[in-house]
C-alpha cells in the first residue's frame, strides 16, 4: 500500500524549507543593500520625519503583514461554523444525483 500523498507535500520536504529560507534571507539582503544605496547614494527625502529612518519601510511592511494575519485569524474565529452545521457528519448515505460508479 502506498502512503497517502498530501496536497502540499512540497512544503514538508526539508530541502524545500532550506530553499525557502535561503530565498527569504537573499531577498532581505538585497532589500537592505538597496536601501543603503538610497540612503547614502541618493539622499532620500523624508516627508513625515519618521519615514526617513533606516528600515522604516521594512518595519512598515512587517507591521502591515502582521495586522493582516491577525485580521484573518479574527475573521476565521467570527465566521467559523460548528462541525455539524450542515447535518450529521457521520451520515453515510450519498445523495441521489451521485453516479452509480461511486456507490
């Protein structure tokens, strides 16, 4: 018997996790280097005072992403339905419009 294949099996492999971590670290390094070139090479102009701070946009993105995740968790909590919302989950009868091959 073959083991049951999961839908998102790629994310469970250790080599895939290592690749994702390397991509994240590489993207972070590129982002910091680009910001350094803007700060020292271009002389970035701030509009509100705080947005001239080094790493402000990375911090802003992190806070925005965190707030979106928390909002999604809250929506999931508020919109969650009980497990037996559509009837008894142990019901074994199939609807009438199901193919006979599936019965």
